[in-house]
């Protein structure tokens, strides 16, 4: 039996909500990493920042090897922070 259009609309609304939640989690994660990298303190035009993010995304999509070096900032600390809560 085929689904009625009302059920399909409910499914779409539920999936849209799930998508919004997933995008929010992803944005928060990327935002935290960007702040740890010190991007919150840098004055940069959004278009330039978007271009830089696209370059990074392309690098990882292409499977280029990336170095995993220790960060100069301790894990969990924001650049310039004392690390104390």
C-alpha cells in the first residue's frame, strides 16, 4: 500500500528537522575548532574565509595526506587562554 501524501509530508518535516540538527552540530564542531585555531581573533572577510574553508575541504576530499602534528596550543585550550576554567 502506498503512503498517503500527509504521511510523506510528516516524513519530510521530520527529516528536515533531523537535517537542521545535524547541521547545527557540525557548525558548532567546526566553530569550536576554528576558535581553537585563533580564527575568532582574525579580522577576515567572510568571502575570504569561505574560500579558505573550501580549499581545506577540497584537500581532505581529494585524500591528500595531511600531517597530524601536535598543536602549539594544548588540547582543549583556546589560543591565548590560560587553560584554567
